[in-house]
C-alpha cells in the first residue's frame, strides 16, 4: 500500500473521531483571542496522539511538531480556532451553547481536519522525511490577526517553513471538492473609522448649523473616487462603508457622525497610497463645509498571495488524490484572511474545501447565522491536508 492509499484508509478509520471533535468545538465556540477551551482540547488530542507541541503563541496558539524519517524539508499546516459574535440559527444536535457565539466561518472544520491530518501524518512518519509543523492559530477574525502575533512571538524561531499550507471551507463547492488559485487570491483588509464633526442644531434651522449629515453624505460619495478614479483599473480594490453611527433624531442635525468602513485591495503599494487619498479627500470635504474630521485607518491583514509553483504542485497532488472532476480553478476574492501574514513571508498555498450539499444547492454563506457545513467534507479535508504535506515534503 503506497502512502496515498494509507492516508485514505486512515482518514476513513479516524473519521468518526474527528467528526465528534468537530461537533464538540462547534457546540463550544470561543471568540478571537479567547480560545482557551479549544486550545486545551487541541493540546489534549496532540498528547493522545503522541505529538510534541509548544503552547502560548499569540495567546492560545499551539505549534505541533512531527519529525519524519530523516532530515528534509519543513512544511507547515495551519488551522484557525476562533468563532464569530453571531447567534446561531440552526436546529442541530451540536448547536452552539455559548450565547451569541457561533462557528459561522468553519474554523471548527479547519481545526478538526488538521487534528485528523496530524494523527495520520504521525502514524505514517516513518514513510516520509522532513518536518511537519501544525499551527493551531487564535484570533483570525480580529486585527491584527493571530498569525501576525504568533510569528512575532517566535513561532518560526526554530523551524523555517519551506512551504506553508492553509485550508478554508467554501460553501460554493460541494463536499468532496476543493479549489485552488495561483498568485494573488484574496485582498488585504483595513478598517476605516472617520468621525465627522460640525455644529449641531434644529433640523428646521439648518443655516445655524454645520450640517454633519450632509458632510457625511458628501464624504461617502467623494471617497468613491479612490477606487473609480485614482487606483489603476487593473488593480482590484473595494472601499465600502457599512455603518453610519449617529445618536440623533429626525429633527436634529447632530454634532458628530461616525463612518465605519473597509478598504480592500490586492496591491500592497496602492494599498497605502489609497490610505493617503482617503485622508486628503475627507479633509477636503470637511474643510469646504466648515467641519473637522478625525480619521483612523487601522491596518489589517495583507493580501493572500499563493506562490504559483507551490500552488500548482498542490493542485496536481489534490487531483491525483481526488480526481480531476473534483479539483477546481478559483477566481480572486475580495474577502480577506490573516493567512496573508504567512503568505507574504513564506511560499504558501491557501486552498478551499467544498462544504455544500452534494447536489450543490446554494447553502447559507460564511458568517451567516444559518451556515451549515456538510460533514462529508471532513474526510476530504483530512485526506487533502495530509497528502499535500507529504507531497510538499517530497
């Protein structure tokens, strides 16, 4: 039996255990940088598998280490552990019991699949050479991101990855399928907070005010120039405002209004040029209207760049494992991932694991209170992670 067949066999044998782990994590979700119970569960499983690990990176992060049969390359596999502040709206036996917290982004799948892959790789360690690092990461959903903090706290001081691989659920593909994209894949993500200040007063007497409502509307419209007229058309970029905070009433022009938005792009140079343009355009609007502005741009995750050669080889390995019909080419996404911190520094592949129903019906999307992952995807996730690691080591 070759190692690929062994991985498939062991994934099937361990599947029910990993599903049980996944359901426990799903029922006990924890917010970013609060993953104490999840981290403890991971550590207990690594202990039971006989895998060495180090705790405490970025708070509750864990680095597992599996040494193969002799020296060789170092491959890192990463899974995130945190959940979202969402009230789950599903009728599941393992529905979240933590009020207002839900694994609506599939991190419970990521963590359990990595544990499954780790168990298999450890059992087969005499059949491969090199080192596999297991990164169980906190805080993916909150800037600056657990990936950044783990590296700053010495995650790779003793081991330098030749390749780093991440897996993320994808409800646009059915369970049993995976998807890859070479080169730029996901956008950077920065948070924009602008507090506009004017002179409040009665809405029936606008001439006695400095109208922050009008100032806000003009700012939102003016800032659309950043993407439509300033950034080159070949550079993917998005500037969206999702929240306007105003503690007022229909007949009051408020003293202050707060704009909250996100800026995303796939060009790290234009990313910071855009920040400067956002500041200058906002200032020009408020200067012209007699107001002031406090502009706070919080630097978030960098873009995710999939090393073309690493990703090509990973896609070929997945095709060998699953068959060509179950491996897909993906397009770019303007969503963001703190895996970008890893991908900016090390040759990386961040791929997608299908979790929709077999008939490919449109399931609820990520970050939805109705998001449900098809558990048939777990076996695929375990197999692919383990196989991609072995292939990269070779």
